[in-house]
């Protein structure tokens, strides 16, 4: 089983490639992800649907890790991101992510911006 840090790195890699399938595969079937707008996306299929929609209108997102703290099941990552949305490139937007793992993958994910 990958560590929380390794799972976060895989998730970040999937976002940098705008790969909704690879990202969603990291989640448990009953996972919940609260995005930066505090919208809940529930279950692997719900997360996949959301990511497909997002990547259809926005390009890849690159995260640069500033700080990271990990435990046995949880990783907290402070980051900045670069992305293209609606034809505009943004860089340096700060935020943080909490990811908690269970036996079937990510069970809880929350983004803060």
C-alpha cells in the first residue's frame, strides 16, 4: 500500500497531466472530496465525473510543494499552483490539501485556497 505522501504525489502527477481517470482511481469507492469552494464530490464515480468536467474546460494544474507533514494515514501539503483556466494562465496561487487514506485509497480529501 502506498504511503499518504506517495499517494499525494500520484494525485499531483495526474492533475499535471489532466488525467481524470488516473486521479479518480486513487480514491476509495466511498470517498469524499471537498474542493476549495467547499463543494462535496462523493464516491469515486462522482469524483471522476467532476474531474472530467473540470479538465474538459481547464488545462493541467502543476503543484509546487512548499511544506508537507505526513502520518500513517494522512498527509497535509501546503502548495502553490500554476494553471490555465478560461484562457488565462495563473501562477503562484497558494493553498493546502489534506488527504486521508483507507484500505481502498483516499477516503477524505479537502482543499483550501
